[in-house]
């Protein structure tokens, strides 16, 4: 199976940065190929994203997934990082 190449773009201001990662995440592609159900994909994506949240929290900001490629018809992920409140 050929994996889609991901491109990342970002936007930022004084309070937040938003990362848009185009293309399905390689793990999501593999999980879909295994035939996992959407709720299983969401759960595994949450587990895989703990490192993203951990990096944010270790440095002070808060992280939040606005969109993930585990959702039906969604081909990108969007992660928002906000300054600590």
C-alpha cells in the first residue's frame, strides 16, 4: 500500500498556533487497512496523540485536536496549541 505524503502548514498569532497536516496519518492508513471500526480508529488516534499533548503540556501550552483523519471523509488533521491560561 502506498502511503500519502503529508504536508504541514501553520498559522499563528500571539495566543495560538494552528497546525494543518494534510494527508492521512500513516497509522490511520494502516488501521483502516486492517478494517477497524471508526470508533476503534478514534480511540487509537487518541492514544497515539498522547505524545503530542505531552509535549505541549511539558512546555506550558495547551494542545487540542480540532480535526483528525480518523473521521469519515476527513483527509487531514488540525492541531491547535494555545498559550497557558
